[in-house]
């Protein structure tokens, strides 16, 4: 699923949560975040929830185009390994 939003913040995380949950329910686990340029800590929480939902459906979230800011926040919070962000940041 290509995330069309240019930001993932507290302001739109709820809406994006619903969009991602619908995609995961359809069996889509590949999420492209290359359009995202602005994030806050809500982005990390959102990705963790999408990952939880994917695992619950027998899959695993595959992220591409992950902004460096998300990777940095995830590392700061110690959850980067849970999101497989090792080489995903650009």
C-alpha cells in the first residue's frame, strides 16, 4: 500500500490507522512510505500497531521508503528491531 499522506503525525494517525488496517485485512503487508516527509512519535506508534495487526493475520509488515526521522525515532525508543528498520531508512 502506498501511503499518500506527506505526514504521519498525531493529527492524522487515526485516519491512517484505519486505512492501513483495511489494507492489512485485505492481505496487503507491503507499505511504501516514500511520500512521507513529516513525522512525530505517532508515526512509530502507528507502524507498531500495523505490525501487530499484520502478525495477527499471519504476515509481517514490509516497509519501504521509510523516512530517516521515523528510523531515528524508532531507534531512540528501542523499537527499530520490531519494525525491521535496519536498512529501510532513506
